[in-house]
C-alpha cells in the first residue's frame, strides 16, 4: 500500500473514534469508569475497534522507518557492541 492509504486509515480511525465518543452513544473513556452505564472495553464496542484502526494506520506509517533501524548495518553495529561487553 502507498503512504496515502496509511494516512487515510489513520484519519478514518481517529475521525470515527472522535465522532463515536462525542455523539453521545458511547462514553468518552476507553476504560471502565464507576457510574457509567456502558464500558467501551467489554464487550468490545465500535470505539475500541476504531481505536485499533487508528493504531494500525500509525504503525503502517512508522513501519518503513523502523525497518531501516533493523537493517544489516544495524545488526553489524550491534554485533560490535556485543563484543565490547564484559564476559
């Protein structure tokens, strides 16, 4: 997928999360709060699914940068570091 698609996934997830928690159907808190008639965590509700979509979009955006850190060069550098540690 292209970067545009990853941005779109993140935007859809965040927009859906904000709308679903501000319309009044679901509570704003993602955790159980005493006195709320509904919890977003169990059973899983639409806001939690939208939160997962938003997080997926963010992970897909960060992925190319994180792969660079795991390149062969990074492993060689780590191997040198391992050789300098106490035995």
